[in-house]
C-alpha cells in the first residue's frame, strides 16, 4: 500500500487581508510556492538568487523562531525593501518544511 505524506500548508495573506492557503512541497522555498500558486504580491525578479528584495514578506511572529536566522546577504537585500519590520524576510530564503505547516506569510502592499 502506498503511503502519502501530508504536504505542509502555507497561508498567504495580502495587505488587505485576503487569505490564500496553498499546499507546499518541503524543500522548496516560500517564493517558489508563491510563484507556482499565482500568489499576488511576490514579484521575484531575481528568481530566488537573493539578489533583489522583490520577494519581501512578513512572517507571522509565532513562526519566526522556527526559521533559520537571515544571512548577511539577505539582510543586505532587505535594506532595499520598503516598509521592513522585524518580521521581514525574503521569501526565497525560507525553506518549507513540515515544521512550518500552517506558516502565515503576509505580502506587502508594494515590492518597490
């Protein structure tokens, strides 16, 4: 009998509060998950190379301790994003895992 693994869910909220829950594949980035599911508000101009800030998002506070800390290059790119907060991250740098099931991500009003 074939065993199916549950896929973690990521809940995307836009700046107006519209919620879009999607299934994500472990090992893929939140940015890749957003692009595959046509989530508005994530531009991802560099395609996930951590070379821009057009995938800037806000991570729900309860999930922040579960994430690896941002790298120096991510912090440098976040300096180019508008409206950053302590919950700001680049979605290309967040890897989906089972531990992040239910992750809530809010997209900013603009990426520029």
